[in-house]
């Protein structure tokens, strides 16, 4: 990342933590200049913080936008952003196969405010764009895309989608699984790009945060809602995020290389029925990956040729990854999707979003890929034992 602006913070190479709730002004003239945006000063801890500003300027540059905002979590970034623009009687279209709490927000919360939400299955490209065309009306305010999707890594033809909906409808892309290292949605027409910074951008499994980047005009509108709703990150969290951005390129390079190696190993194993990884030709959206992605990340989902009980036995036999629901951190994490994140869904709901009893989501950590492969191999051998 670029050097610090010494006059803004201090002559310290690392910006100190501004654990602060209030800021003082020298005189009333300075207050007026603050209101007129002639000086960049703090006012109150819910509106401003130097640690935020540093992170926001960096993530805006990485996402290729004019400005950005930090939030307390990825979900808070999504909720605040959507509420900044949506109104009663508006329609929101979204990719149907996406993170479960995004679906809950769209399906359970927004309708209470008079908003109609419509999921569009992104599995088959031509069907997706045909459904977008059929559902599109003048009051479609937002089209929300999770790309790649969690956990199947499905993609969307963003450029074609933006040409369909035009400039009057906001295209919002959650690219948490890729980070700016692997895709910049802005280059393909996204008006706003969102990240759960708790994942790859944070990268160490020790923070919860989110971000949204976009044009200055859009970000200012979202900022006013963040000021009201209060979904801010604390200064120490922003400090840790600035630390993490310094190593993002190195970490993503490792995830891309390790992810591809492990995905290829799994694809060649006779006990593995299917692998979901955009770097493989077998992924249903590999052709879109070649167009949009510069790398494929460290999350590999796969189905065993096994039932629920045998799949659980395999997951329990793994020694390297923690069993848990996070991804993109220093520790490898694994979950059997049907008994972890999606346990409370009905069989019909699981089927609709492609969650089978044998589906496993593996998030690679900083471990050597050969060590992870060796561990997977020994766990697969345990399910072959009679």
C-alpha cells in the first residue's frame, strides 16, 4: 500500500489507534469550514475516525471507486446500503443462491417495509438473464449479486446484466469470496461493491467488519444512513484491517495457488463425486471465471460419493482444519453444510439451493497445501475402512 500522509496522522510508519469518541475545534471558523468540507477533521466518533479514513481510502482504491465506508460487519454493510436506496413499492432482484442471512434479510425483513424481493437462480446463464428480463420493471431499484456465491461459487455475467438493467437500477455486488485481488466488479458495471471484511480482507479470523465502495455521490447517501443506524467499526478493528491490507496480495496469492492444487486433487479422487471450484473446467461457470476472475481463492466445496453419516465420519476424521463456519482466515475451516450452516432448513429448502448431505465446504488457511492434501487423504481412507 502507499505511504502514510504524515501531516494527516503522525510521523509514525504505522497509524496509531485513535480510541476516541469526540474531537475538538480551535474556533467557530474551523467548525464552519468543517461543515463546508474545507477541512478534514473529526467531529464525533460515530461519524469520523482517522483509522476508518485510512482503511476507507485504501479499500476504495483497491475496488477502483472514488470512496468507501467501513461497517461493523458485512451484513451491516448490506443492510445499511440497501436501506439507503430502497423505498416502499420498490422491487429488489437478487441471485437466489447466496448467503443464507442475505436471503433472510431480503425475504423476511424487506417485505415488512413494502419492498418486493424476487430471487433469480443464477445456475444457468441464459435462464438467469431471461428471468431478469421477464421480472424487470421500472420500479426495480436494486439488483443484488453475490459473486462468487457461497458455497457453490456460482458466477454471473455482470457486463451483460448491467446492460440489461441500465443506469437507473443499482447493481450491487458482494464479492467477499474474491476480494479486489481476484475481481473488481466496478470494471464490469457494478455501482457498489460490498465485502464482508471478516473474511479474506481481514484475513486473520480476529475481526468482524464490512465495507462498501462506490462513487462519491452514492457513498455520501450511504454515509448519512450509517450515521443514523450506527453500524460502525471500532478504531482497533480499523487498525487491524489496515494491517491486513498490507498483506492482502501475498495472502491471496497463496489462497489461489493452494485452492487450485487442492481442488485438482479432490477432482481426481474416486470418493469425490463433484468439486465446486471456479478454476476447474468442470465448474458450471468456468467460462465466466475466465472472463471475470483473476484468481479463484481458497474456498473449495465438494460432494463425497457418500451419505450423510459417512460424510460426517470423513469430516470428523480431518485433523488440520477447525470445524467451523468462517473462511478466509489463517486457519483452515471445514463444515458439512447440511449439519452446520444449513441444519435448520427443510429438505425442500436445501434442495432449492443445492445443499446435499454430502456437501462439504473447505476453507484453506495459511497451511501448506501438501499438508492439507495429506490430511484429506487420511480422512478419506477412514471412510473406506469397514
